[in-house]
C-alpha cells in the first residue's frame, strides 16, 4: 500500500485499531488518514504506548512523596532525592513478547532500552536488576529460552559496563509460552543537571543521534499489544537488534553533550521510534515539529516513510538543541564517532509534519497521540473469576504430615523457585565499577554504593505471582510488603516504587478483574509504607493462544523498590556470622501452607488460598526491625519468604558455612513450623552477650518473638534430630538449577 493511500476501517483493523478508534482519528484529523498517518496512530494508540486500558486505575496509585524530585510519570523515569545534592533515577520495563520469540535479542534490547530511559534524563546508570518468569524447567523449550534470555541480559549489560546487582527468577507452567522479562535500571545525577523530554522553543533544530535507522522493530509496540500465538515467530522482524558497544558510546556522548548546555530536551527512541519521541516531546511543550525523513540516516535503502517513523532500531536519541549551539552538539557526537544529523525544527503549530522525498506524508496533531492527550481511555468491564471463591474452600490444615521429614525438606529445597540462581547470576558482571556492596555479602536487598556521598542505594524486585493469582488484592499488597521488608532488613529506609504490571488480555473480564484489584492492593500498601509509585510499565496480552485454548499467565505485578542506607554501619547481611550466636524469630508463625512451595512441590496443589496477611501487622513489624538494626548489635537479619523458616535458615548458613540448632517452640507440626509461608516474619542472629538488649526492645514493641536456638559450626539439628551438614544442603542448592537447565 502506498504511504499516501487513503485507508479504511479494514486497514485500521489490520493495524490493531478498533472501528470506533478509526472514526475518532477521522474526527481528529477532519478527514480520512493516509496509511502513514494511520500507522502513526496505530502505534501511539496501542496499549503499550497509550495505556488506554489501564490509565484510569494507574492514576489511583499514590504519586506524591517528600523524596520525589519530579512528579510521577512526568519524565522517562522516577527521580528521588538521596541527599547531598544528588538524585536517583530508576525505572522498570518489560520486553516479554520479543524475548519469547527471540530470547537473546529480546532480553538484550530490553536491558538497553531501560538504561536509555535513565541516561536520557542525564543520570548515569550505576546498577541493573531483572525479574524473570519461565515455564516448566523440564521442557527443552523453556531451557532454550532461559539460556537465551540470560545470555542476552549478560551480553548487553556486561558490555555496557553497568553491574547487574540483583533480581528474581520463577518457574511455572503458566509461563510456558509467554515468558516475562522485566528489566530495571538505577542511575544517579546531580540535582539541577537533569534533562527533560521537551521540545521548547519554536525554531530550535531537531537532531537524531546514535545508530542509523533500519527495519528492525517496526510495529514492535503493536506486537507487544497483541496475544502470542503459535504463529508469532512469523513476527520476528518486530524484534529489535541491539549493539551494547554503540549504546556505551551513546551513553557517554549524551552525558557529555548535556554538560555543553546546548540541549533543550532529549528523548530516547524506544517503542514507536521517531513517532513516539517527536509526538511526546512536542505534546509536553505544546509545540510541533517539521521533520524531513530523507535526512534520517538509514541502514537500508528505499525505506518507506512509515518504516522510518515506526522503526524501533536501538541506540538512538532525539535531541532538541538551542538554535545557534548546533556546533557544540555536533562536536561531542563527532568525538564519539556517532551519527548526529539535523532532521527538522520545532514549530508553534502543535502539528507533526513529516516529509519524505519532498512530499508531506503525514500531518497530525501531537497532543491527541499521547497519554493524557487525546488517546483513548477505556474503563473495561470486569468479572470476578469463579476460581477465586473456589479457593476459599481449601483448607491447608488437611495436608498430612510427612513420613520422612528430611526427605520432604529435600524435595522442597529442590524446587527450581528456591534453588540458588548461581547458574544465572554468574553470567552477569556484578562487580564492574566496584561499587556493589552485595557482590560477596548476601543480603535481602542488593546494595550499590554511591561514590559521591558514601551512602548506599538498596534495591529489590519482588512478586509472588501465585499469591496474586489466589487473591490479586492481597497478593499485590504482599509484593509491596515483601519489597519493603527486604530493604528494611538490609538496613535501608524504603523510598519509592516503580512497577511492571504483567497481565493477560484486558478484554478478558476475569483478567481485568485481576488487574483492577491488584492495582488497588498495590496502592493501599504503597500508601502505608510511604513509597509513592514513580512510574513503570503495563504489559497486557501476556497469554498463550494454543489452537482454541487461551491460557493467561498468573497476574504478575512486579514491584521494583529502592531505599537509602544513610549510614553504611546500618547495612545488615542475611548470613550467620559466628558459631554460638543466638537465633531469634520475630513475628507470628501460623498453620498457613497456602500457596507455599511445600504444597505445590510435594503435593502438586496449586489451587489454594493466598497466605494470611495483615497490612498493619506488617508495617509494625518493619518499624520494629528498623529499631532492632539501629539499637542492637544483631549480626544478621533475614526475612522469611518462599520456602518458609527452613529455607530462611539455610540461606543464612550458606555464605559462611554455618549450621543451626533449633527447637520447635510452637504447637505446630515440624513440617508446618519449618515450611509455612506465614507473612510478616524476620529471623535475626546476635551474640549471646548482647541478646538482652534485643529481648528488652522486642518485649517493649508489642511483637511476637521467640528464641529458636543457636548457630552451629556446620551441623543442622531440629530438636534432637540431625538433618545433616550445611555443606550437603549447599551442594544441592548451588548446583541443581544449572543441572536442570543443562539437562
């Protein structure tokens, strides 16, 4: 079809637009759009760019906080104050569908894209995290995807020189076809040296910098806003191709160019490429642009206008420069041997005018294209899934006790979700730039040192999607609480949240019910912990379409949270330090095996309730743990999560080869006591001579606690029963996941 051919509702449908959306476009333009114009609307009004099915509920999340330096959603990433004239920029985004089709490039370009969101604001990326979901690990297909994704993350991040300091990995059959790859980046910047994605000043020139534009990634935003099917591999051209060495040059050149003072505004080219950057920058400044597509450096000849506009070729930026200072900008990019071409200028019309071969191929208003402008906003119908009520009938107390406790414990610890992810993280460079505090010291949160002020930024990504599946509202609250608890246990004060909301098709009323209630739960928890949501990403259409069967993933609202360690003496490892130290459990253990790895792994029970959770109880526990770290000499602090108390104690023993001798002080069976995933619990260890200060503080804090036992040299003992040595358990923990992946 010619780029100027007038379109029909059928054309719109093929581009992912609804009939009513096509009519709205005609109304906005006052005429029928040509193919290039319709292509522009199709990507900008895709769910990936417009959030048309989610923005109503996203706006209910807490968006204000004393630590925020920019308003939530105002820039490419969140920006919080970390003191001493410094800000921390951070964000998480998904690259799910591309990674499911081409795992290496899909994951690699996801990493590249999220780092560009950080340095396009003027911040230098200093750390990366990721949250990954894969299917049944016994499937060759899953093993191939794991290897490809991990290679892509490591291959790009390692070359870029940004340490990967933390993350999470889960395996479940619901992700067999539609995996999740969520990447998070953290950067630092001096206050006052940030750059906004604006196009102020009519007459100012517009430059494209970085890589040349090719045909990779065309309609990538539309691809991310559709279901995966058995034929999705045919959409392989929608997957971008990355070059980390080019991105490293672009990073350094961009930060140097900012220092020249020549830049008015800058925007990275992610989803929808030139289309997105020109429209968003213009809409933010209530200006327009005239762009000559013939001046865009291309990698392939004879590219059509819509291909240049929609290309998602990586490592590119759009820059608006102060008129008269073009030479400063060009000198920097020439130094770094990068393309820097003037392709247009800013106008005061509010219109985007794109020319190709001397002909105007598109003439569209900027504001109606973008989020908060004239893009559609929907309030979808939703229906409570039947399975939710059915789960309430499940009673985990009916689970029979094990015939052999040690065999049961071994089965649980062998779950891929609990095993060490060493095979994965050893492929990531966590030490580059030498600021990672948690490279050789295990902690509940990853910690990176800020060179400029000596403080620590603690970060984590968290979500137990099976909890959210069982109860979206409560499960999302637990995800936020777990993230905050991890930061607190590491000695940090939680600051703010970025999120990646991964769900199925929003037109499925049961999926949309999950989404609405998860957002409500997240919002309530974030308000309680005073951690405003600075932005993030919504990823719908995460489901597999196999013949006539549609299988949505478990709802997976991944929480990325950062906190600040003002005094490095407050940092706490999760690892036992000395033989003879006393071990205390803080928090209440209940007969709660719901959605635990225990019942899923040993009894193959996936349909159970969400674990009990009380937000006030959790908040109180975290305030107590903060006092414990500040006012006592605890040697280790570790929250209890998947795998329960036994997994917690093993993880505390692994780093220094320490065992533990404990008793069961409850009336619960030993398997329940050890494997319950009761929420709001933390284990600490402390030298016996200092434990009175701990018990006095806890006694005054209205929180349940009990002394479990002591740290041993190596042996693990429950009551009078030996469960072997820590070394035996560590051998399985460290190496079995790699064996499963390489099977």
